[in-house]
């Protein structure tokens, strides 16, 4: 009999979707932490450098840093949305697997009753 892959859980307690969700959640946390750190760095740089010192290269670096901070925050939000989709997919697949197991059990019972 071929090996069946469990969507709900396997012997190690996770499925490919669940592992992807865990990994995605970890990346989301890292991105959020990076955005927060970048925000603090930008705030310190802006406080420490008077406006007249924020010329050319420094001002451009600060602008780029601000842009990067926004992109990182948007990426964290995108990852959060992907996590929600993954969680929903895992739930739906688990429901389908349970229904399949019930159907198989009912079919096996019907076969055994017919054989009697």
C-alpha cells in the first residue's frame, strides 16, 4: 500500500504547509524587528545631525534609509497576509483530510457489511 501523506500532521508534528507557515512567521518577525531597528537608527541620526549637517550624501542616505524602512514595514505586512492565507489553507486541508478519513471508514464498513 502506498504511503499516504498526512496534511494535518506527520510523525514529526508538522507538514510542509505548517513548516512554511512557521518559516514565514519567523521571517516576518525578523523583518519587523529590522524595520524597528532601522526606525530607531533613523531617529538617532536625525536628532544627532542638525539640518545644516544633513547635506548631500548624508541627506540622501537618510532618505534612502527612510524608504527602506517603509519597504521593510510593507514587507512585514505582506508576510502577515501570507501567513493568514497559509493558516486558512492548513485548516481547510485538515478539514478535508478528516472528511476523507470518515468517508474511507464508512466505505470500509459498508464493504465489510456487504461481505457478510
